[in-house]
C-alpha cells in the first residue's frame, strides 16, 4: 500500500459563462459530484461557487489522472442536471478547467476560500490563481524562446 496525499483545487465554468447554477441546479450538481467521487475513490473536501463557475477541493488518488477525474465530474453533473431538471435550455460546462495542487498546510485555507465563494466575490477579495479556469489569451503568453533569422 502506498502513502499519498494529493489535494487539488479544481475550478471550471458553465458554457459561455452563462449563469446556470442556481438554487435548483446547485444541489443536483453537488449530489452528482459526491456520488461520482465515491465511485472514483475521490475525497471531496468542499464544493462552492457562483452562478457561472464551480470550485471543488478534492483529494484524488494517484491511479486517477486529474483530467479524467474532471471529465467524470463534469459529465456526471451536467447529465444529472439535464436528466432530472427539465429546463428550457441544456446545461453544459466549458471545455477547460483549472487545477492546482494544494499542500497539506494550505488545505484548510483553500477549503475555507471555496466555502465562502459568494462573500469573496461580493467583497472583491478573490484569489486570481484559484479563479483561473480559462487558458490565458494568446497576447498574454510569453514569446517563444526560439529566435528566427532573416
């Protein structure tokens, strides 16, 4: 048996950042996430977010790739919303996500941050690194280290 402590802060948004997460969809999403986590052997420490994005703090076993875990989480939660709530529009997540590792010492702080998402956003006191779920626009990427000769 191996020893591991692999904690992650995961964040992803609704398709086109539409405000689709509300008092009706949030519990369905959360239940689907916890159900899928149990199935995968993932420990969810906290779920939180706003109308257009979701944060999850989780411990993911080393046998499961983070990208695969996110695929399962996003698929199970969107399926749950679309199959149980007959709404006029289809619920979808964006293609990308943000994933950061979290050390054991910082775990409680990150859990608290996710737990109080609404307050952080309302006060403007957000941690940009924990909110990033889209790739940086091309203009903000660093230039290629290769140089071209005329």
